[in-house]
C-alpha cells in the first residue's frame, strides 16, 4: 500500500472519523488552523487518485467516503515500519518500545493477557 503524506493522513483521519462527508464538513472537522477548502479539495482529489477515497456525486456536490479502512492502513503502515526499521520483526518493535520506555511492564502484561485470550 502506498504511504500517505502528513497532510493526506490528516485529512484521511477526518474522513475516517466522519465516515463520509462533504468538502465543507471535512474542512470544519479539521484541527485549527483549518486549511483552506481549495487545499482540502486538492488533497481529496489526490486521495481519490491513490484509491483511498471514493466520491459519491450528489448533483453538483461530492460526498467523500473512505475506500481504505483506518485499520487496514494502520496495519500496513506498521508492517512497513517493522520491515523498514526492525528487520520485519514485531518482537524487535516491542523491544525497542520497552527500551525507549514507551511500554511498561503493566502494558506488556496486558498484551500477554490479550495474546492468551486470542489463543483460546
């Protein structure tokens, strides 16, 4: 899956949150300072070309819908990071997070419980 730019990701987060939206609904849901509507429209066009957004035509206006789920994009992005920086090993990713003090023993215990539940 193609990686998105920071601006594209920011707009996709809004589209995912809204579920779908008109241009002005998307602009209004953007964090402050909100980008100009022309900027958002241009990025939405790019997202459509990349296959992340589909357009529903309602007369002369467009309603934008995500065509890639947040979960799918998150999974693929995380897998890409693991592959690019950690030899494809999620164990190395977790080890790095522990070393950087981004995961605590309590966090690891919760993950272990989750793993045990999913094995049943």
